[in-house]
């Protein structure tokens, strides 16, 4: 049974908002039942339980003595709040987690969501790339009321917080699903009849745990059922590079063309990137897998 959330009066600044205090609020709302106050009035802030991104306290990063991660990225409000409360939040969401699992998920959330928002809020322009990319900080910034809008500022802030909560929860649940898949992946790994092939009876996140257990790096491909078909997919290493791509002759082919090349009548599709192929039946996908395994590796 889930533990009941404690009540906390929390506060951050009013006015234009950014990703760091929005994400910090999302974290706190996931962990506590909160009453939120947005103000810069120091008398009001002093009466609250947790104050962040304002007020000069533990969770305000605007002073001279900034705190930095080991890799040099400075903390902003969301990083400071996540550092303080992130592990408690994970324990609240799943009490069965052990310390290693908590640390792994804590680090993943910090790296994938929190650190980038911290960096940008501290003026480190990590988003300057050749191809413009929307990220959580730029998306949240656009929740601020427009100059020609009469929208209430606190209403806009709360909408941004709900988005951040969804993103945070999705990321945490994804990591939980990876943990839940371990037993499923291990069973399929032990039941292999072809060393190079992992056959799953349903799709689940397999890559990270497979890298742990496949110490000899035997597995090259995985097979799993889809809604109305079967997939053959290449295994990728920790750098997301395919260990062995599907045969060159299949690249981009569909239907009859792919069937003619492979001799598999229900062949449906092979991606131009040669990392996934689809057939209509399990028998067909097993035939494609055996051909791919027997085909010499091609650059």
C-alpha cells in the first residue's frame, strides 16, 4: 500500500517562470501534498517549509557560492530539489527498490531531465546545435503568458508544472518497466536454441539488461511479436551501434521484393537502416533471422 504524502507549504518566486522552478515544483508535488505560494516577499517565504529558486536559502542557486556536479555542471533549483528529495520520491513510488536500483534511476533522471534544465538556467547554452531542437526548458518557457494575453500567470505556471509532472513520471515509469523486464529477458536468454537470437514472447525493454547477462556478446538479434506481425531487430551496444546489421540486400525492400530476395513469402518490410525487418508470421521471422545470422557481416 502506498504511503500517504506529507503536507508541505512550498514557495518559489512569482513573475516569469523557467524550467528549473517548474520541474522543482513538479518533484515536490509528486512527493508531498503541497500548498504553493509564488512570491518574492521575504516575510511570506520565511513562513514556508520549502523555498526554492528565491530567498537565498539552501535551494536558491543565485548566490556567489554555486554548487556544481562532479562533471562541472552547476545546480539550479530543480537539481538541488532533486538531489534532496529524488531518492525519497522513488522510494515512495516503489518501496521494493533496493539501493542500487534507486541510485541508478536517480542518476538517469538527473542526467536525462534535470541536468540540462540546470545548465540552461545557469546560462550554459547546451541547446545551440545545427538542427534546432525543442527540449523541456524551451517547451516550459513557452507556457508563460504572452505579452498580449490576459491569461493568469499562476494558471500558466500550474499548467507547466502538470506537463513537467507527466514528463517526470513517464521517465520514472520507463525505468521501472526496464527493471520489471529483467526476469522476462533472463528467461528468454536461458531458453535460446540459437545463441545469436533472443526470442521474446512479447516485447519488453531488453537492451540494457541483455548487455549485463550476455557477457560473451553472442546475441546479435531479437525477435518479438507485434500486434499483427513479427519483428526481427538488431542488438545495439552501449553506444547504440548495431552489433550486426541485417543484410544489405534487404535494405528498404517491401512485400514481394523482400520476399523474392529472402525466399520468405510473408516478408513485409526491412528498414533502410537495416536494423529491423517485419514478417507476417513467426515462422517467417525465424527464417529471416537464420539468413541474417548466416550472412557474413557487411559494413
